[in-house]
C-alpha cells in the first residue's frame, strides 16, 4: 500500500513539474508529435471562430448538457458536473466541468469529448480572459462519418433542445412597435387540461405536429412555412385557452397584435417583419377590432380617419411577399362572428384551418369536472348532461360555477341551478311565428360564411335539401323528423356537435345531413345482424363517406359499419365452414361403414383408418375456427348493433 502511494505521489510531482516548467507551446508540440503515431484523430472546437462566436461550440455545449447527467452515473464517467438556470429557460442546464471527459456513442462508434478551459494572463500576470474549447477524439477511419453525420446531428439536436427548453414569451404592441420588454408566458393551459371534444382536440394536435415537422414538405411544394387558423364561436368557448395550449405544445412565442393600435399599412409591415420565427401571431376579434377599409373604392374611409390599416394591407402582410420573411410561423385569428369576416381573409393560405369552438357538450363538461373537481363521475352528472344537451352554456360559465367551492356536490348543485335558470329563460322566450322573420340568433358556430349563395342570383350548382317530414322536432338548433329526435339528442350528447366543421353553413342543410346520419343509426338500431345484407351496409357506408366529405365528424359511425360488415363476412365464413364440416362428417361415416366390411384387405383398412384420423383432425380445426368466429360475433348477437354509439 505504501509503495503504491509513493508511486502516485511521484507521478503527481512529475506531472506538476512538467506543466510548470515546460511552456505550453512545447507541451502542445510534444503531444502532437506523439499523436502522429496514434490511430486517433482529434477535432478542436473553440468558443470563437474567425473573431465571432462559434455556432458549433454553442451547439456542443447544449448537446452534451443533455447527456452528462445520465452518463455521469456510469463507471468511468466524470463525477463533477456544472449546473445552472437562467430566466430564459424552463429547466436546469448541466455541463462538463473543466478538463472532464465523456464518451458519446453514435452509430455504434465511441466518440470521446473533453472540455478544456484556460485563463489568459498579461505580462503582469493579471487575468485578462478565459479560453474554452472542446476536443472530440475518435478513430481516423470515422472522419467522414463525423463530418457528414455526427456534427449535423449535434447541431440539429441542440436546436431542438434549445427550442424545447426556452421560456415562451408574450409580446405586445407599444407605439406601433413590439414592446422591448416581453414577459414570460406562464399560462398553465395545455392540451391535457383543455376542455375540448376529444376528436377535435386530436385533430388540432395532429395538424400542429404535421406543420412543425413539415419543413421539407413546404420547401418541396414551394410554399412559405407558415399556417393560418381561424378560431370562431360564441364568447367564453375557449379561444384564448386554445391559443395558450398551442403555444405551450409547440413552445412558440406569442405576438399579440391589436390592429387598433396600428395606424398604417407600413407600420403593420414593420411589425410583421420583426416577428421572430417559431412564433404565433394572434389577431383577436378580427371582425370588430378595427373597421378594415375595403379594397373597393366605394368603401368610405372618412368615418374612420384615425384607422389607416386597409384590408389590402393586411392581406399582403399575411400572404404576400412580406410573409416570406420568416419561417415556422402560425397566424391565429379569432372572432365571435365568422360571417362578418371578409371572404378574402377566409380562404386557404390565409386562414388554412377553421376551428369552431361551440357551446359545452357532455364531453366538455366531464373534462371540466375532472380538471376543477378531480372527479370522473357523480350521481348528478346524468341530470347535468341532460340539461346541457338542450341549452346553450359556454365552458367559461360552467368553469365559473365549478370554481365556487371545493366540495363537488355544492358546485354541481350550483351548476344545475344555473343550467335550469338558462333553460327556463329559453322556454319563456316567444316562439317564432309561422311565416315571420327569423329573429332568433343562430346558436353555436353557425355563420353564413363566404360560401353562402346570394339569394338574388340563382345557383344552379347548389345542393337542394328536402324539408323535413310532418311533425318535425327541434333539437338544439336542428330540426329533424320527430322519430329521429331522440337519436339526434343521444348523438349530440355522446359525440358533441358533429356538424361543427361542416362545409355547408345553413342550419337547414345541416339538419338534413343529421337526418341522414340518424336514419342510418335508426336502421341499425331496429335490425339484427342476420337481417342485414352486405349491399345494404355498403350503401350506408357510402352515405357516411359522403357525410365525411362534407366534414361531418362521423368516423365513429363509419367504424361501426366496417365492424358490422366484417361480422357479416364472419357469418358467411361460419356457414361455409359448417357446410365443409358436414361434408367431411358424411365422408367419414361412409368410410367407417366400409371399414366394417369383412372383404377389405388389411393394408386398405390401415389406409382408410389413417385417412379418417386426418379428416377428424381437419374437423377439429374447423370447429375451433367456428368457435372463434362465434365468440367474435357474440357481441353482435347479444347486444344492439349501435351499442356504445349513443348516450342514452
């Protein structure tokens, strides 16, 4: 033990003497001379390059910072790390301490990193600056791989890590310029806590993910890497919450543009030129923030002398050449009244995706109950869901009631009082007279939109819908046959407003489409599996496909029809297997009779016996297939064909 310590002490003294008395230039020369006989190759990545900051150095620091904490637990890795956090990032950042080493594995190749730092001194032995650099060592035969794959991988990974870790900022306009003091956006809303119908939430998230991963696609088709969204619907339905969830999901900054604070098109251009990449530009209440001057000469401007932003200027700013000055940007417009927006703004390329945020459904209520009360079920739920299906109440109003107490029962009882009060107000309003003007405001997200046909000029290509039959009933704002009303109510309770995104805007057209969907459900509800034919089901499936082409959310109905068609094919398969089984049993019976004959030779009997055994094995396999198919079909025989599709 003593000899070992003596050797270590001697080595330490020699190393210290070597570093103290031999100049750095000579030490570097000696090491470079030794490396000539080594198969190892080293890249030096210094903090500065050609008098400016070295981008690869910063990327390496970010990249290795994500590896060191997990790697440090392994044997042979550094036990000393640096840790820090600034106000600009969400999480702690880790790094190598000076003169520490770490090994990274890339494509099964070990790559050794070493972090170095030296203090620079002047002639008076005063500290003037610090030099920092990384050394990347690897076998010489991997030089091309490191240059063409590993270093680009470091840069790309570091960018993703940096984007994911940075704080989201909220920017506002001050004196026609973006405020220099942007604030951190600490909004807690995420898609996990956002009360939104499940299908719509999934669609939005998939669309955002597709956009964020679409850099090469946009480049391929020659379009600017940007996307526009229109969020429309009644007040209090979650438009601002959805924007916050989008920002947190993408980790994008938000630039809140109030057009009433912008006095000219040139100021608008300046603002948009100074919106950073990876950001969301929000223009709220586009229909009423300002009176946009129309491009037509007939639109008077004298009534709005202080407002100089024109519709043409806004269109050019968001979709003209100016929009090319930036990448990875999202523009979100919000409005309570979609039909008040100029059609030129609504088209694809400006507002690519129109998202309707309507009144609460049973689904959104349950999500709010989980978020605010932490409960999945309660004996008052059924009563609440029934009333919600019959009235208009915004998620904000429900949330307000659920925040009044920490006791679930107290909150739910208060919510019932609010809902019953609204229901009472709705029924006390005078009904619309026959043949009179329709003064009732349309509910939810209905708007005339840009595709509404002018009644003064006939549209020969318009789809004509028949009016509903005798004794119609109204469910929410939709009028359908009385026999279909309970089905429609159950559909809306279970799946929400499935015509929210429909490309047809009038309530009459949407009611007709809902009648088609409810009619299919009615047929399935009244039928048994054996009563249906495949052509009949294929016809239903074609109708559902037509509904989906008009953007009705009926994928759940299509899926059930696919399941029923598959079940019908299983029934046919079972019948065929039963027939095969019957024929084989009949053949076995005949062969057994032949075996009973005393005139058959022994060799022939053995062949017959072996053949019977093989056929019995086939029958066993057939029986297993039949049993398996019957087990799969049992749910269709024991329950209704629409079981689970409706909220009854």
